[in-house]
């Protein structure tokens, strides 16, 4: 790099002004330091490094993106919106910037602005499960629970391993008193994410209680009383004496059976 610069006879003072020193692009050096500090959890120091990067190069989109993410992490949503907006000004095709700005607007309670940003993110990237997640959260925040379920379902279709979408859809279905469906979502989330598993299993137990409370115990099949998660979503009226039966043994129900273990061993709280 030095040889090239010498051949071009570019004055070193000019190189310093545009961000080069000893053949290095200085803004990137600050940016990379920020990334490493961010990985270490030293967010304030990382923000400082990203800030130095954008001071030297006001069009350094990645530094703005990363700093915006950290502003959101520390609750400085207005500053995050400013950084994401700057990225959009630099490159209006950045779906990720519209997405992150939309999420920041949700946290600010600016729901109309959030919807506009998230809609634009989905226009730019129609296969973005995260944008669908964001719109689903927005619907939930504004009281449109059916719309929230629909958008979480779309996110799951786009990404069948989207544990957050399963857990969140389960939470909305629980609010709608759709306890059997919620249990199915929570079980899937627990199977996909060891981190979400403890919370998911707590919600499963809460949904089981709601289902038990809906009917006297003598009206429930024995399998529900012994292993309620296995038939909670599979109760059907019995032709005999009006007592419910369970479709647990059917092929369709087998697909919905909960997992008691994941890729890393038994799920926390799972019943063997």
C-alpha cells in the first residue's frame, strides 16, 4: 500500500484527512475495535470506538448500524433511530436499517412510525422473518391479537426454526385463551431453544392449569390427568356418555407430541 501511495505522490496530510495512516484505513480500525469491545460486553467503550469511526468517515454505515444497536441495548432509542436513519440516508436499500429503526420506534411507543419502517423493511426483503416478528409485536402492542398471530405464523413459515416466533405466538394465543394451541407453540420453542425452554415450560404448566380448570376432573380422560401436555391439544368428544376421549395415539397427534429432550439432553422440567 505504501508503494502505491508513493507512486501516486499523494501528500500524507491528505491521506490523514481521508482516514489513512501507515497504509491502514483508520475508521475501520476504530470500527473493528468497537466490534471486539462489543463482543466483550464493554458497550460504552464500543460506542466510543464506533463514534470515532464515524467522525473520520461520516458515511461509514456499518459503524452507525453497530452503534445504533448498542444505543438500543442501553435504552437510548432516540439515538438509535438517528443512527439507523443515517444508514438509510447512506443506503436506502438497507432493509436491516429499516427493521432496526422500526423496532426502536416500537420501544419508543411511536407505533405509526414503527409500522412504516417495518413495512418498508418487508418490502425490501419479503423473506425477512424478523420483520414479520416486528410487525407481530407491533400488532400485539396495539391490541390486534389476531393480526399478531397471523404475522408470527408468517414468520414461522419463513423460518421454521424461529424459536422466538413460536414462543411469542404461544404467548398471544394464551392471551386469547387458546391454551391447547399455546402449549404446542411453547413446546416447539422449548425444543428449538435451550434458552427459552425454562420460560416455555412455565407457560406450558400455566396453560395446563387453565385447561384443567375448564372441566371437572371426572370429565377428563386419564391420559390428560397423568400426562396433560401429551393430550392437552388432542381432546375430542367421546361418542360414549359424553366423556371426552384423546387422539394421542393417532398419527396426526403423534406429530404434536412434546419433546422431553433436546439436542443437548433433557429439557429443564420435562416429564420423562
